[in-house]
C-alpha cells in the first residue's frame, strides 16, 4: 500500500475523530434552562461516545509522530528543533483560541453570567499547558488533550533512541515500563493515564516500518488493550481498536473526510466557541426534538465552516512556520 494513501487514511481518521468530539459537545448543549436534546434522546445517547474520539487522536499521534521522527533520522541532538516544530504546529492556533475563550469568559463575567477566575496564574498555566497539573480548571474543555500531547512529545523526544531500538528487549522493556506507569501514576493530569492508545499507535509504527513482525506488534497491541480496558473502559478500547484497523486496512477514503481531516485541528479547537454560540442563539426557538436535530446539524455545519476559515487564516500559516523551523 502506498504511503500517500496511508496518510490520506490517517487524515480521514482525524476528521472522524474531530467530528465525534464536536457532535458530543454540541449535542449536550444547555443554557441552564433549556436543553438542545432531551434526556434519553437516542442521538444524545449516541453522541455520549464522542469523547472516545480523543483516543483516536492519541492512536494517530502514537503512529505518526515516531514515523516522522524515524524518517528524519531523529536523534537527541535534534531535541530543540523537534520541539520547536511541534510547538509552531500547535501553539499559534491554540493561543488564538485561548484568547478568544478569555474574551468570551470576560464578557460573561462582566454581564454576571459567570464568575470564572481570570487571574494571572490560571492564564499563564494555560500558556504552558500546566493548568490541571497545578489543580486549576481549563477555560475550554478541549484544552486538556493538548497538554497530554505536549507531555507525549517530551517523552518521545527524550527516549526515541531507546524506543526505536533494533533489539526486542529494548522495545519490550520500553513498552512494558510505559504501560506499567499507569498503575503507579493513575492520574488523568498526566500522560501515564492515557498511554494505552499511544502504545497502540507505536505497534502500528513498528509494524509498518518492518522493524517487527506481526506477532510482536500484536503483543504490544494486546498489552495496550488490556491497559485501556482495565484503567479507562471498554468504549475507549473500541475507539482505539477502530483507529488501528482504520489505519491498517482502510485503503480509500472519501474526499470529504480527507478534507475534514485537513481542518480537524481547527475544528477541534473552535467548535466549542462557534458551534456553541450558534446553538446558544437558537436554543430559545427550540420546539421539539426535530428542531433540536436541525439546530444541532446547523451547529456542526457552522463549526466546520468557521474551522475552514480558521485553517486558511491561521492554522495553515502555523504549519508553514513549523516546516521552516
């Protein structure tokens, strides 16, 4: 299978994951008085599995990041360059979204609709992705995943020569320590709690570059699956397994999914603000479940439209900057 096709698949998978998270956040929207969809609604219940899309993203990162490091012959001497590239890729769109979030929170505080802390420590913790680590709350519910990604980049950048070792004992020891770390640090503020889906991605990486055979890849995948099942739950394992099979076996993907994947980071960042605003403004006009479905659909479409603009104006430039670093 051609590499380009595989990356098209991964792009499409990103689109699916972002859409899952987007629908989850929008379907559960409430203004404190009215709900977009009533309790027990079938669409609302189905959307409740949307957060598992985060594990799809983590599997993708577990595969794509080491793949790119392997192709560039990464070594520890490139640590700063690697980390700067990753920050240029993630940070500018995130910072703009953070500033927009702060503006919305300040507006709501001013008009008495909320009483959120906007102190310097909380805001600085967002800039350095340490908000939960110092026991504060994220201003936007989706920011926590970026903190986990940053921790993952640090781990991989510091240990890649061990992780990418040619000997079985090197790889097996590395994977075993990672998976055991969940037991010793079962804390959702840290990468250790979410290491399972990343290891699923590692098993794909090892297998596709022909570093290991199918049995060794299956061993790591099974160990990662046990970790996810035991520490997180079956629905999250299903999402991770879906991502593995999608990357390995789905050859052709629709162009619409590939396009959605291209703007997936922008969609992930902006949907709570813009999709949420769309639904908030129309919520007073809801008159039954079908109107709720129509508003939800409109909210998703509007989120995709805004994220496309955000991608063209902000994220695409961020990608270009990361490549120049």
